C-alpha cells in the first residue's frame, strides 16, 4: 500500500528511509518510521551493513518493463494454447 508521505505532489518517489533492526538467517528485518517491519534478502543489501544503520530506498513503477513482461507473457500463453487448445477437462 502506498503512503502519501513517500510520493510528492507529482507522484514522484521520495526517499524511504528504513533502519536495519536485526538479521534473521538470510534476511534483514528493516523497520520504517511507523514501526512496520519488512523482511529483505540480506544479499541484496550493500556489503558490510550492520544492525542500526539507516538505508534509503526509492521505489518506482517501471511501465516500459511492465509492458515488455506483459507482451512476453501473452506470447508464451499463445504458444502454449497452440500446443494444447484445452477443452479436454470438464469441471
């Protein structure tokens, strides 16, 4: 869910600051300013980070990558439908 304080009036992302609360196995438990926890893969964090450090994130939509993925998915589905038109199962 998107919160308004992380986007400006033109819907551009603003920095989201998360602190590293602790590590649990291969996950880092990050905490936002409201106390909400996010489990994040440790290997995707900068090398050498430690509990107590603050990280800054910006999350943006990638509409071009979304369009490309949708096109690729439709192509795969069309190819599968050619091989198996379905209809052999009755529900």
